[in-house]
C-alpha cells in the first residue's frame, strides 16, 4: 500500500497527472482517500487531520464536478478521523452533514453515519439524547435492511449500559468485544467491520486510551510480525 501510494503521489505532481481538469479531479479524489486510509492503517488520526483543510478547499473548488455521493464519502471519512483522534463533537458536525442530506443516497453510508453519530454522542455522555437516538437509528437501519448481528449487539449493549454501575461497565465492554471478535470472520458481518472499527473502539474503552492508540499499536505489532516472517 505504502509503495503504491508513493508512486501515486509522484503521478499527482507530474505533467500527466495535471493534463486536464478531469484527471486532476480524479487524482485529488483517489489520492486523498488513499492518504486518509494511510492514517486509518497507521492509527495516526490526529496527524490525518492536517489533510482536512486542503480537502475542503478542493471540494469547494471542484464542487460542480463532483457527485454528491463522493462528497458524503469524504464527510464520513473526515468524521472518522475526528472520532479516532478523540474529537467526537467535530465528528458529529460532519456526520450531521450526511444525516441531514435530503436526497436519497447510499443506504450503507447513511446507516453507518447514524451509528457512528450515536456512538459519538455516547462518548460525549449525552445520555438524555441517546434514548431517542437508539430508537431512531435502530428503526432506520431496520427499515433499510441494514441490521446485522454486530449492530444488534451494539444497540443492546448501549441500552443496557445506562443502568450499569462503573465497576460493571468495563466487564460489559469486554463481553461485547469478545462476542464481536467471534463474528469478524463471518462474511455476513464484514460490512459492519469495514465501515466502523467497533472492536478498536471497545478496546479503547476497556483500556481507557484513545482509539488511535489502539490502532497504532495494532499497526506496529503487525509490522513487526511481517518483518519477522520475512527474516
């Protein structure tokens, strides 16, 4: 991935990569997505926030040339960067841009934007709002036939967590994490893990550290493992 990304970055500043408006737009879209993915991969969410001003500037510049689906995908990925870096409030701002869009757009994106929106409010401790959000998001995902076992378990956990004492909360997080880990290899559940790193979030709650710290640790462990296997 990193090798291909470096080649792509060289293309972006080449004469060929700037040969027309269409090429520049396509390069911006796919290179920006790849750069965000690099930070998801490495767990460097806070560093990834540095990409956002330029992305927003280009989204405005190319507004007339980009379809709305593409713009909302950027909003979702930006929201994930903020959430992963610990800024749930700003993540909610970007998720609201997706949720409040009045056109019929990608069902999966709408569903997972609502689920992440719910989790972000949970992070902020907005418990009075959560009771309404749980019912609203559950109904929306059920209506869109987008409820898998993973989402069912998350909804169930959040509902029950309101009544748990602090000493019982961490064990509850661990039980949910262990249950979801058994589902990771299930093809029917793969979409849930693709859109949201639920397990990473649970690990962060269990250990009391930011999500990006969990992702960074996993990245470094996998990197060391690959190095050992190569040797």
